[in-house]
C-alpha cells in the first residue's frame, strides 16, 4: 500500500474536522499546521452558546434566497478558517499552512473549486499564514501562495483604481 503524501494527510484531517460543522449550506473544516505539527482546527458553525441553523431549522441566507458568497453578515456561522485562527496564537501561525476542505451537506460530496471568502482571506493574511491548501477531490488539491496570490494580486482593489 502506498504511503499518503503529507498534503493529503492533513487534508484528510481537515475533512474529518468538517464533520463537526453545523452549517446547513456548506461544511468546512480547517487545520493550521506549523513545522509539521497541527496547532489548531476549526469548522463553521454558530458562535459558542448560540443556536445553530440546524437547531433553528432554517438558514437565514437560504430563506432569503441569498446566493453563495454574498451577504455573509446575515450568516450565523463563524467560518472554519476564522475558528482555526482564533484557536491559535500568532506566533504559532506565522509562516504556517492552513488546510481547508469543504463538503455539500446535502450530498456529502467534496466541493471542487472551494476558496476562502474575502473576509477569511484578510484574516489569513493578517495572521501571517503563508500557504493555503484546498481539497478538490480525495487526492487532488490546490496550493495558494498567500503573498503572491492574495497580497501581491490584491483582488479587493477595483480594476478602475489599479
């Protein structure tokens, strides 16, 4: 039996973490790894002590027909990346790698092409995380070089201003 590579090893762990998600739209799991050690994990769900969408029986954004990627301020969940960053100290995440996996809770299928939202990108940048590895299939993934792709290529600046 072939030994699993490190990227898929950590992505498998992130895929297990997402099983704790309480979001009705998407299940995300994230882990932060520094020097080959897991320093924190996070999944998307309501803040501690608040009812999650499953307990309420509805998703506010779905009830309002809000497309994916829009109006995050109406969402009850704290994102997986944010929860992983909150659970670690800055010195633990400087130069670290964040591993991210996402499944559709209705089908259980991995969601190919998943990326971090603009708010989580800003958190990742400020935390000093250097790489983000995102699972596309059980064996395929993408690697984001945070400095080159999210800082140098700043997509938050409108083209007309650049």
